[in-house]
């Protein structure tokens, strides 16, 4: 596989980093570990979505939505965050 990673923002979840990043060739049964960072513009239970991997050799895109759910809370004491 020759992979490209895209990070698509949603209404409340925003990916940090370079989208369209070339990950390079990945052999069968191999793995690749990448740190990914997101931030939320809304409080409450948020679904992490919007990750796309494209195999440029096969011209196939794999979409990963609802990867995880996180509860976002405001770190401040005020009601206005």
C-alpha cells in the first residue's frame, strides 16, 4: 500500500496537522504509528471522525468515522467558555 492521510474537520472537531500527508509504502502485515491531535470547538460528548486513508496504488479510499467518543469539558469555572 502507498498511503496518503487526509484529516477532514467536522462541525465541532478540528484536526491539527498537515492534511494530505504522504505516509509512504506499507508492506503487508506492517504497521505505522502516528500521533494525531484534534481539538473541539464545543463542549459535551463529541465523536472523533473525519480520517481518510487513500491507497494511491489501488486508488481506494478508506473512511474512518466515529473512531472514538470523548467528553469535552470547559477547564474554566465560568459558564462562558
